[in-house]
């Protein structure tokens, strides 16, 4: 369970063990997508046949792929409740200490090292390890910096303006179906469970993406690939392009269980909303 702190509590919480995130699997599909995104197609990462005879006995994840998992994994161990958004601020030190074979399960182990006010937010340093299930030596160790920014103070009139019933949930999913781009989701076979808290009730919706097709229905999925949870206002803001998934995720308004990498890719499957 994630540690939940306010900005004020975060500023007073240095030298605190945050525990570990859930395990996530780094498979060859993730490695290939990272190679495509970064242009790093070295054979030890993307050529399983050649890699069998290589030094690691198979393909391994890029070191920077392990590093790129940190924002998502750390959001599973620390949430800043009253932050409007969080940004990556920098890296003090990082060492890649062990290869991550394709198919490995990894998780983050984190410790809050320091925190201090900076501008409108709190700058905090986290000591991190990316652990590999079944291995004593971690894949990565380091110290990273994040900046959590507070929400601007709103007047009662501004808050009232922001509160709206908005578009019906079914209309939102119909709009997603209209904007779905099959070529962007080629090769994806997934069930996405949305749990949207709206009108005091949690409403489940299931999206099925398979072989370039998209379908949705109200109800719960068996063994979903990923589960996304949000309140109705945040859900509508995300789907209309008025909010970014990373911002909602870092502020705790969007919660993710399951395939974090699929969740990060979801926005690529849809064209701009009209």
C-alpha cells in the first residue's frame, strides 16, 4: 500500500523507508517498444536468436528502460495527496548493477532521503533500487529527484465553475471508439478495466482491444490486463484532453494496477477528441 502524505508532511518526512512497489513483468514486447522509442536496437536487446549465444544467454532490457519505470513504480509507494502535479527533477546518481533478462519481474524499493521547499512545491530525493525477483543483486541503484507542486488556491466561485456533471460516461466510451486508430494498437491483445467513481457510485467498464479492433461494455472483466480507477471529473478531463494521464497519476487521481506500460501507451491508440 502506498504511503500517502500531504505536501506539508512530505517536507517533514526525510529518512523514511517507503517499502516496495508491486512486481511488474518486463517482457520482450516492452523491450522492443523501448528500442523503437529510443532508436537503441542493439542485438543484446532485440535479437533473441543472436542473444542466446551472447554473454547473457538471451535478450536483456536496456538499462534506461529500468530507469524509465521509476515514475510509475514509485507512484505505487508514495502519493502526495494535495499535489497538483509532479515532475522529474533530476538524477544525483544511478548505476546499472545487473542485467534484466527478458521476462523478468522487477519492482522498486524506495527510501525518502530528503525534502525541502522549492518555489510552489516540495523538492524531494528518493533512494531507489530496481529489484529482480529471484536475484539478490538489484538491476539498478541510485538517487533521483522529484518536484511535487501544490494546487493553486481557488475562490469558491472558481471551484463552483469547475464542478459539472459533464458528458455521460457512455458518450465518452462511444467517443473513444470513434477515435480509435487500429494501426496504433497493432499487436495489442488486452482487456482494460475502467472503474469510474461517478455520482457516488463506482461504475465498471471494460474495453477490449484485440487484432486492431476496439469494443467496450459496461461491467467487470475477468482477469483484466490493466485496471484504471479515477473519479468521474478526472476521467472526463483525461478523455477530453484537458488533463494529462501522468499528471493525474502522480497526484493520485488516476490509479493503475496491472500492466503499467500498456497504461502508458493507451493515449497513443486514439486520435484527438473533437
